[in-house]
C-alpha cells in the first residue's frame, strides 16, 4: 500500500511540475508582451497630450474625458457626437453647443444595456418622421425613436436576437445602401467568433449578417471573418470596408491582421485561411487536391497588417475643401495594440495612401504613422492609452476614442499653424 501511495505521490509531483513548465512556456510564448494592456493609463489628459506625436500639420486635443470604455463614434443630424460606453452599459451624447472643441456635457441617451457597442442612425429621406437610433447589444439589436432635443432614445423595440457569450462580445452596426437602383437600405451586423480558431456551430458567429431595417430577412452577408469589429462605407464607391483581427497562438508574426472590402456572399477564409489566401495548416489538418485558400472559394485580404496590431476603427478622408487635397481618400486605422506579442506592436493610428477607388500601387499602400506615443516604457512595456474608434467628418474634424484612457480626441488640420 505504501509503495502505491509513493507512486501516486511521485506521479502527482511530476504532473504538477509538468503543468508548471507548460504554464511557464505558454506565458513566455504568448503573454509576456501583455504589459501595455494591463498597465495603468495616463494619470491625466496633460500627460496624454504631452506624449502623443501627430503628423505635421495636424493638432490633437481632448474633446471629452472621464469616460469609461468609449468605443464606437457616430453623430446625429445636428453634428452631436455619440459614443457607446460598452462596459458601463450606456450610450451617451457629447454635445458641443459653443463649438469650442470640447464637449459641454455627457448626456445619457440609453442605459442598462448589455455590452452596447454598435450604433447607427437612420433618418428617413422624406421629412416629418423622427430619426431612429439603432443600438447593438451583446444579445440583441434594438431600434429607438430618437429625441434630438433631449438626447434620449425612446420606445425601445428589439428587432433581432443575437447569440451571446464566447470570446468576442462586441456587435457592430452599419447601415448600407442597396446595390440595386431603388433598393432599400439594409443594416449590417458584425459578430466575432466564440473562439480563437474553431468551426462555429452558430450560423451568425464569425460573420457579418444583414437584415432589413426592421430586422426582418436576417441572413449571412459575408463569412470567414473571425472578428471584424469595425466597418465603414467608402465615400466614393459605397463599398463596405472592415478591419479584421487574425487568430492568436501562431507566434509573433502570424497571421497578419487585415483590412477587407466586404462583398455580399463572399467568404474571407477564417478559420481555414488567413491573409492573402494562406492555408492555416496549424488548424486545418485536412489534405486537399488543391489549395483550399484560393479564389473564387475564398477572398484574399486587401491589405495585410502586422500580426497582433488589433485594428479597430477606420475612416476615410472625404473630398472636402476642409481637408487638404493630398489627404483625400486616405484611410485612417486605429491599431488598438497587441496583448500576446513578445514585443508589443500597434498602439497607434496609421494613415494609408489610397486613390479615389481605394486602390494602390505595388503590393501594399504607402503607410504612415499618423499618431503615436501611446506605447511607453524603455521596453515599450506599458501604454497610456489605446485608440479604438474613428469618425472622420466632412468639416475637417476627426474624432478618436480611447477606451483605456477614457477620452475622445479631436484632430483637425491646421496646415502647420
């Protein structure tokens, strides 16, 4: 009996030591670069602005502060800024009535919500009816009557049930015009996967869904999208553009994150493929007669982004006199920043040079670091903030949410003034 006990004791010790060794290896391979995520944000807005560096000719300031987890940014017909405070379960308005570049107040538009993220306004083309405000929570999409005078979302009506839980709980909305002349607009809903990499059981996960504005006729719009957290419309072509976060646990440099043009009925590869139609053989062990990651079966990425950059918000500079012509059609993307890369990456806003149709010469577009400085420390092991949402307006203003520092930045072109 004593011999058996000793054997079990030794086995337990060996298993315990093996578990410790595996945990140490896993941490070293995947988590030792998590410092910027868990480090404290900037102590105040002065510290933030002191450290941020922006491209010459632009000025960055704080439009609103003391917010908790601001994410998506939209505006109403009067130009009032709205944001979702996801972790607080709120949507708020940030009016700037005196146009001094700072929010006058924080108005609660809706509260008591479950991880609200996606926001969209729809205003009927014919006057007389109130605009509607759509809010995507983790488990549903609801539409409200919008009271612009009092900044209130009224008469909540759930129009779509969504699957909750899993690794990715944000739901993003975009109202997209019809591809057919005279067709009706539809609302697009992006839902990330339940996992890092897997074959999903729920038809809606890892996809962008589409429905009528009343929630009817819900169907798959595009598939193979692990976590396309933000979407926007190209101002010239009207095409849907989205950022995409690649899977984890393939090392520091794989797979690339992506920017995609989302076409109805197309599949963008996840979980079998990533980037420019690269087969993920670490996950997909099947053998094929042909490469499964190729058109017309899978769509390649439009632009590859360094792995683990975590691209979120994106926005285009419109053809407006308020913006210098050399910036027209440029795409701005917020790199939220890595959590599992040994050397942290991201934590910046990047500018891509594109033409009026969204094309570029060569294998990749010219890329510029537009705003940097969130990543701090001698070894870049801390971060004072993390850029998330981007909203670009015709009047020469750009808003950027920072869900770590709890602020919204205002960026405007000064021409060096």
